[in-house]
């Protein structure tokens, strides 16, 4: 099983989003040790230097490309408030991925 972690990134401190992504990844790796887990930060660790609207489009394109290699998506808290997460969720539904909804991620515990 290959899992994509979907979480809100835009509009919040990037280090906070990275910590949440790392925590969610650790949880899934412990739960499914044989599986592979990827986050948006694994796909695009450092966004390219370009105007913000082009940077967003570039990152979303790469994320969706990676999502389509997965069989599972984990939706982190707040996903319904994120256009990017909503798009990832819709794509997961269309392509029949297994979808999990995480109720919380404790970034301090891991």
C-alpha cells in the first residue's frame, strides 16, 4: 500500500505544515510498516523560485501526479477548508483510492 498524506499548507506557517506532515507520515509508517508513505514535502521539498500563483500550480501538479501513484490517501484535519486538499480528495474519489480521515495529528508526541 502506498499512502499520500493530504494536508492544508497554504495560509499557515510552513514549518507547522511540515511538522504535521512528518507526524502523519510517522503514524502511517508505524501502522503499515510494509507500506510507503509520501507527503507533499517529499514531492516538492523546496518550491521553485517563481511567482506565487505559478509556484502553487507547479506544486499542485506535482502532488496530483504523485497521488495518482498511490492506492490510499489520508486526509488530515482541516482538509475541507483547503482547496488543494479538496482537489486531492476529489481525485482520490474519481480514481477509487481508499480514503482515511485523520481526526487529529499530535505533532509533539512523535
